[in-house]
C-alpha cells in the first residue's frame, strides 16, 4: 500500500506519487480500494470549447421546465 501514497481519485483509487520530472500523468497504475486490485487509470482530455445553445421555455423538450432567470452566486 505504501506504493500508492499519492492522492486518492474519486474516493476509490489510490494513486502513486507522481515522478518529479513529469508534469501530468496521462496513464498510471492505481490501487482500487473497493476490489483490492491494481488497475490502470487513464486521463481523458476534455474539449476546451463546448458549444451550447440557450433555450427559452417555449423551446424546451417535453417534460422539461425552465428555471427562473436568477443567477447563482
């Protein structure tokens, strides 16, 4: 278990300490605390730009309701 003394991912996977010469890990061994097995975890890059459209109450699909326009803060 000492091999996996780094951070914990999703309250389940214990990761090893990252090598000091590597900025970000894209693939790494991890210890699955639920199954007790060693697993391989991969980082999946997400797009930097996401396209979206704003629908008013008239354009919503059936079964959806519009929220009020108040901003969360």
